[in-house]
């Protein structure tokens, strides 16, 4: 195992390491974790295998962007808060800037995109969401109780659309998880090389809760579009369990019904997000830019990632005690099944109904799904092919 020189652990060096990863890490959060393992365990020896697995467990336990939380934790372990910021900036900037440029280009063209290419992006988005539902259902709903919980969550989300129904699903799924699911106490792993006091952790958690509770009131009092945008994206980042795909129903329920963006452009941006490296949460940069320009893109990007950082540094000092609570593990298992149900509902409405209107669309969705699942083609290649096929054929 190779070990990095001390200079490699300074914030600027950490930024450059994560910038390279942000430019080359295609394939979603699971692939990102593989890239991180190769870079920081096999190549640099910054963490043990056990400590890395513990970081992944912490990231999956909390809402937010899983791979970004792991990246921030790695930066935090090497250079404190500045290291966490450097890791996040390096990993996030490439995809965020690309998506902001795409949204800005659409705005310069009056929001117009060739109708065939737009439809092709929507079809690919449907295939990608279907792949996510299948993979997450297999991993997070391995038994009958959780499959039933997933279907119930999907039904509730379709009957009660919008943010209120989705929040009710997440809370109810956690309560049902405690009631009907069992979880084994995990084995004690290596202690994490991150020093944050419990007092500092409690302060970060207070900031997280204060923003979650106070931003809606502030948006109502100020009646500011930018504050409203920040509130929506912060709340989304605080509620997304299960990875970047799960933000789709939460954001769609806020952005499209409010008239901030059309459903076609929403799905086109989501499709384009699959073609860039880095975290899926940078979809927020596209939406913010399409809605309110470059400032809106930067605000939404900051807002959707802020809960991930606040929860990470807030929970880390208490993790050793939290990980031994079986009831909490059962609640999280229920929440995970519930969010798969939310994604399943989204696959039908608005993704499926917005992308599929005839048999040719069905065939193209199935073709894209086969390319992703059977052909193992990278998502970015399928996105580009879908846009080209849409432009030439549809």
C-alpha cells in the first residue's frame, strides 16, 4: 500500500486530488465510492478498509449526497474543515459548471432545445430512473415486509402528490420500520481518524435544525424568490435518503407546480446530469441557473449540499453510540424502503407519463434500459446517444 507525502494532505492538494476525481468519476455514487477506495486506500493509504466502510455507513445513515459526504469526511480526516471544503469543491465543481453552462445556453436560446433531442433526453431519463428503481429495490427491499412497504409508499405518493405526501411517506416508513423490521447491532469497527468534539457536533446540528425550521418562515416574511429557492433546495437536501436519484420526486414537486420550470426542461436537465461526472446532486446547479441565472445556480448548489455537511460534522462525534441502536437501524431500513417507493411513483408520474406517449417511445426506453443494464454502457454515453437518436428520428 502506497502512502502519500504530508504535502498531499494540505487543503490545496486535497482540492486538486478531488478535482481530478470530479473530472473523471462517472457512474453514480456506487462507482464514486469505488474510485475513492482506489485513490485513498489502495494508492495513498489515508484510511483503513474498516474505517472507510464506517464512513460509508455514516453517509448512508444520513440524508444527502452519499459519495459527497464520504469525500467531505475524507478531506475532514486529513485537513479539518478546510480539507472538507476542498474535497467538496474539487469533486463538485466540474459537473456543476458544465450543467450551469448547459442551463445558461438554454436560457440564451430562449429555453428552446430541438424537440427531438429534448424528447430523447426525457426517454433516457426514464430508463435511468427505471434502472435506479430496480437496483435500489434489490438492495434495500430484500424481503417481503420491505417490498410491501415500498409499494405502500408508492401508492401514497401517487394519491397524495407533492412535498407533503413525500414527507409523510418518509416519516411513516421510519415508524413502520421500527414496528415491523428487525436490525442486528453492527460490529464495532475501527475508530475514525476524525476529531470533532461533541460540543462542536451539537452546534452543527443546531444550525442544521435552525435552518430547516427557520428558512420557510424567512422565505414567507421576505417574499424573495432567491430565499424561496434556497429554502426548497436546502429542504430537499435534508430529506433525500438513498442517493441522488431520490431527489427527483422532491424537486419536481416543488419546481414544476410552482411554475419555475417546465417539466420538459426539468427532465432534459436531469437527463443531461447523467452525462457529466461527479455527484448527481449538481442537478441543483442546472435547475437554479435555468430558474434564476448564475446566482440562482450557485445558491441552489450550496443549499442542496449544506445539509450533507452540517449533518456529517454534527453526527460524527455521536456515531459510536448511534451505530449500536437496533431500533434506529430498523427505522433507517424502513426509510430506505419508503424512498424506493417514492422513486417508483416518480417513474410512473411524471417521468414515465412525460416521456412515453407511443409504442416507439416504449421501445426506445427499453433499448436504453438494455444498454444500461445488459450492455453495461456508461450512463453518459447512453444520454448522448439518446439525444442524437431523438434529434435524428423523433
